[in-house]
C-alpha cells in the first residue's frame, strides 16, 4: 500500500497554504496567505477562485460543516475559518461571510464544527477554548490556560474535548461530573492532534519530531521514529485503520499500530494541514510553498484462499489465482473506493456503483447503484453482502437484490470491530450505549421484508463492548456471537436464547475470529493463539478446557490481529504489518465439518486414526450435545471421564423402558 501523489504544475496560491477541506469526494477548498479561497475539482482538474478576502485576512484553520441533516434542513457547504486576528468566520460555499466573531486575544489557532453539527469550538493563542452555538453565539468558555492552545477537537459524540497544553494532552468532559484526564505526551510543544471516531484512539504530533498514538485514558499505544523536523499535521483516516503525518518535505502513511506503509518526500516545505476524503481513499494537504498536494492510495492488497487482489490504479484492479497462475485485470468506469474478497466473490464499490464478481466468471458482474458515493465498509458472508454508507446500512444478496436496511444512527462512525455480518444476521454495537449489541435478522428466503419488519434482538452486557463477531455456520436459532469488552475478556452468547447468558471463555484476548465454515472460535493473546473447538461446552469448565487448543507464538509485536481462520489455520497480522499463518486446529475443524454434515461414523473414524485426546474430547462433547449416546460413551471413556460414561449407560438402559411404557 502506498500513495500516488499529484499536484498542479504551477501553484495556484501565492504564498503558504494554511488549510484545506473536502466539500465532497471530488471537490476541495483551500485557503492561504494570499487571502484567496480556491475550489479544486479532482475530476476535471479545474481550480476556481471562489473569493478574495481583505488584506488583513490570514486564515489558520478551515473546517466544513458535517454532512448531516438537522431538523430536515441541510447545512452543507457551510465553511468555518479561523484567522490570525483572533476571529472566526462562518461563510457559505460562495465565499460570502455570513458572520464574523471576535473569539480570542491573539490568533485563533483551531476551529471545528461538532460532529453532530449542534455547535463549534475554537482554541486560541490566549490559551482559551470556547464552545459556540451553530450561529456563532458564545455558550461557554471551557478552558482558561496560560499557554497557547495549538489544537483542540471534539470526540465522536461531542461529549468531550481533547486539547493541547504545552507538551501535555488534556481530555475535558463537558459533563462536569467526569474527571479531567491529563498526561505528559511529548518532550516538545504539541502542535497537532487527531481523535478517531471508530477506534477511539488519539494521534499527536510535536516539535520533538515524534508522533504518538494514545488511548482515551492516556496510555501510549505506539510511538514513531524521530523525524528531523517538527510534526506539523496529523490525520486519521475515517475508518481508523490508517493515519498520515506531515512535516517539512515529508508525508508518511502508517497503519493504526504505527508501522509505516510508505514515506514520501515531496518538495513542499512544511505541510500545515492534511485532510482525508470521506471515503478514506484520498487526501489533500496544504503546503508552505503554495501547492495543494493530492494523494490517493494504490496497491491495496486482499487475499482469500488461492486468490489475491491488488488495486493497481484509481480504476484498475488486478486479480490472480496463485494455483493456476492466471491473471486478470478489471477496469471500472469510476474510481474504486472499497474492495472485499471472500466467499467465492469479489465485491468492488466505485463512487457510483457496486460490482459483484464471481471468482469463476469475472466478465459478467452483477451491478447495482449506490445511494451515496461515500462507502466506509463492505462486509461479506456466505449468503449476503453488507454495504455501509453515510446514507445508511444496506444488505444485498449476491444477485444484487436489496434484502434489508437496518436502522442505525451515524453509520459512518461504525468501525470494523463494531459490526459483524453472518449468513442470516447482522450485529452492531449501539453507538449511543456501547454495552448494547443489536442483532438484526436477515431474510433467508426469496421474500424480502421491509426495514420496519426486521426482528431486532438486543443483548446487554455488563461492560462496554469493544469488538463483536457472529458465528458463520449453523442454523439461525443456534447463532452465537463472541464479544470482547474493554477488560479484554472474551464472552460468548447464543443470540436466540430466551434468556441470553454471557459465558466467559478467556481473558487478555486481543483479537477474535470465527472460522468461516464451522463453529471454531480463535482468539489471540500477546504471545499465543487459542482455539475454542466447542464454545458451547463453556457451561462445564472441565469440558471447555479439554476442547481448547493453545499454541505459543513469538514475535507477534504490538497489537497483532486475526485476519481469518480457514481449515484450522489462523492468518495473523503481526504488529509490524507482516502476516503469518499458524496451523492451530486442523483436525478439530475437520471433525466439526463431519458433525455439521451429520457424518458421525466419519468423525469417529477420524478420532480413531489421529488418536488425540483433544479430538476425542471434542467428539465426546459434540456427540453428547447431539444425542449420539453410543459415540459419546466411547469418546468419554477414552478421555477417562468414567462418571459421564456411567451416566450415559444409565440413560441408554432406562430410555427404552420409558418409551415402551
């Protein structure tokens, strides 16, 4: 994965460009020391001068109103600009200033609309951070400090503010009953911060040349190498899986763990501002030499079984079968923004349409139009596709038919950990209360129900949930969901139980993933991988221990993650970005496949051939759960559970008598 950087041959600004902002996925506004507001169109390559401001107008920060509806009225294309004279200006997209407000003594260094559009905040050279109404009326002065505040931002739900104070970061909760969190983050003055709505992680850049990642409690997640110059700008991608940092003649793309995808050294001078497009595939940067730098991501790679897929250009995808060495190139009419590969299908979303390719026939894709060209995520399951746009969530069949439209407030804030798709259900973590998991039933036949018809199951956990995963096999009434809470404890619950019971499987789990074909659940710890072959056996601790496989792994690095589990082999992404495959439970998964197919004699023969105690334990538990008493008796005997053998013999001798009477 890397950047393809482009810029106009001649700078359109005279002097430094201080701020940029995306109006949509193709239009960018920029403003600089030449007092001009420019609009750039990436499709046509045109650059228009929207307006020229007065000579004393020196912008520092620019932010466009979030793309939401308030009371049925759209406030799109409203621009907020903070200036060096301490004022902020609210203007329309034609450059006409609707309101100007004297906000600070000295420069107004930061200004941002709240994510819900209800207000805005400003931070200044005087050390004050203030909150204003949407119309520019002062609501409160939340911070009074004796040092300049170079950056301040809202969190995802506008309930807290993150701001800089010298070399420290401070989180101030707008609810006065919550305690303020403050920590020393750098050795030098902190110049820029970013707070992602999806992963809730904080990114900071400082004069000391370091960028660092923090959680919301002030614990350091990652630190970069030392750069030669101060970090002048940082920005998270909307999905939270990448971020970019800018410095003098430097722009670096990193993943969420902090390891570097690519490093570019354009001759731009300092990069004062970097902003991602809403689809997370492009960015614009304001440069000191008068240029506005544009970049889009190419060489994104995806893999599934023997297929690899690589985006080689804005509209081009290359796919390869590594067994037959067959290569194909797919060209699309518009820019590709999202790709998903799995379940024998390749799904590609452009700014206008979604294309569904079968892996056996590339040239005849199923297509359907998108509601909006801002797709944040595509999820695949055995029988359906989930497309998450800013306009809402939609579930389609692989024939392109709309199956359901589950309701969700602000779906663009959903991260990959907060949503999971099964063959007949969709699970979401409630963004307003992260202790609640909503599970939507999806149509399994030809009858398509309306969104108001969908059955919703609410599961309430005792703690905040950080990650969820739906099982991918079995009937809907046995559908299980695994969850990780903020304590890193792993729980499993059956969704359709009348009284759902959260059963704890383990602790200190970093990542979880179900097998795509069976109910094998794999979890990742710091130095080991754990496979729960029979999660339903959790109600008996000794059974759970017998059916669990643990394998030590070294050199996983910081924050490794599970990518997939197939045929008992776990694909793991290390902390440095490299991938490794660990054979963890190949025989147990083969056993589970025999059981799912009701091939009990084959399952018994497999255990007799392999002669592994864990495999016999899995067969014993599964046979007991499926009332295969003869097989369960033999399996329990071989793992020396004689009390269970006696109980099964008692049942086998008494059941026929009861049936005859």
